[in-house]
C-alpha cells in the first residue's frame, strides 16, 4: 500500500546506465543458467524476455553526451549566480541610516509599549 497517491515510486521506470545494464544482463544470464530443471516455465520465459529487452537496448548506439555540462565542468570555475550584497545583519555596514545590529534588533523586537 502506498503512503499517498502520486508517490515517486508509482509506475516510474528505473533509469540505469549502460554499465549497469551490462551487469544486469550478465547477472540474468547467470541466473538463467543456474535454474533447476523443475523451475517454473514462466520464470524461465520472464528471464529470457528481460535478457532480450536489455540486449536490444544495449545494441542501440549510446546517446551523445549533452554539450555544455561535462565539457565546461573542468575548464573554469563557475561564475557567481548573482551579485553579492552587503548583509543587513552585519554591524560593520556603513551608509546612510546604518545602525548597529544590536540597536536594530532591539528596536525591531521591542514591545510597542516600551518604544520611545
């Protein structure tokens, strides 16, 4: 039973790399070879079917790598995402109307009755 509908594990195919598929084909072939003679024919058919599906996927040429990600990753460090701004909480900020962090915090959190 699912904890909620639309959960990620609902009908989502497991994505495997080419190497993982090759390892799975080898494992399935080994399992097929070690099946006992009295094993159910449905198990044998399921293994043969899955091996054939994986072999068909592996015969297809691999997808080309996406440009821009792998190539640029090692070349240079990434630029900052946005300009850095002065922190509103630092006491060493200067400028018009700059106050210390302690004074700003005490004014912000003071009771309305005690403000003068």
